[in-house]
C-alpha cells in the first residue's frame, strides 16, 4: 500500500544498522503502540499508520481515520488496536478488515471530554483503562455496551498517562497535570479491595456505569466487580506535594519512574507490588 509518510534512512555502520524515520508530515505524532514486530502511530492528522520493525515501508495507512485528534493508541491483539480521541471516543480497529471504518465506537453518553491516554490489561485484552481532560479514570470492557464500566474521580486536572502493572495487573498507575502520581490497587481475593499502606492515602469515589454480564465470576477481572457499593477506593500518592505536572510514567517490577515539568525524573525502586 502506498504511504504518504516521509522516510529517511541512516547507515552509520554499513548495512548492519539502519534507522528509519516515519512522520505524520507537518502534524504532531501523539501516540505509538507496539506488539512486536508491529508498530502503529497516531496523531493530530487523524491518520493511523501501521508498519513492522522488521520490514521496509508502511504496511497500511488509514487516511481520515478520525476527524478529531487521536491522542493515544494501544494494541488489543496483533490485528486489533484501540484509539482515543479529543472528543471522548474510543474506537476499535480490526486490521483484518479492508474497511477504513472502526469496528466499534465507545464513549460516555453526552460527554465530549478529550481522552489523553489508554492502557490495556496485560492478561485480559478486553479490559482497558483511559484518562482524560477531566482527570477521571475510566475502566472499560470492550465486549459490553458502548459505555465505561466504572468511573473514578482520580485527579483534579488532565490525566496524561495510565499503566497497568505488566505482571501484576491488580495494580495500576496514573499521572496528571495536577502533579500527582497515583498507585491504585484492587484484589479479586476479597469482597473488599485491598488498599495500599504508607504514603498519602486518599479516598476515591467510584461508580459503576454498567453491570457485568453473566458467567464465571472467578474469571471476571477485579477491575470489573460491578458493585458500586464496594466501589470506594483508596489510592496512594507516590510523589511529594507541590510537584509540577507529571507527564509520563513507566513501571517494571518494583521500579516506578516518571518525568515532570520541573525537569525532574523520579525513580522509586521499592513500589509495593
């Protein structure tokens, strides 16, 4: 398939090393997702560009995939991605289909609050978390309905990034323009979520938007309890107060790292996981 991306190649050491640059022309590239070796990029121009790290050229471009800015993207499966945009929509795309239309669109009814970030549950690909301009943390089950499963009042300003822990997805992390970095925990072994100790603990209100479908309850993620009466959560603040905007984060094992507008990088090597 023809691509309108610009590409530049560099050969610093003969043919042994090649660096290829793909751009969204004059628009900002805002999101990138990978599932080796596939890579997908999205941005202000509303295009979706798919390519492989082990091949030359672009595999597929979906022009005009969105009339709004696409802020973030994640792979659900090798052939499926999920994007979030500036009018509060999640769009599911299936690369097995030749159509350039999304296979599913989810959103909060009546809301057009921009969504800035999305994360997929590492073990249950149908569960995703999003965060947006209003600071709300939303948990979605893409198999059910078109609305989020639960909403949590997480931050007082824009949420810039959200991550499930890659090996222990009962833990989730979010960061915000308000200078906070939150560590969330839930437990499927008890009727009441287990809460973190230490740090600055804050009560977070949660409400369920829909009820879970029937089925084996032991297989339902702890993030989809569906009981708003048990939906009062506590989240641990991982940074001192008076921190400037926390723009990005990553977590691996017990190591948590984030970057802020204060030109500072914070590293916590003993996160209780």
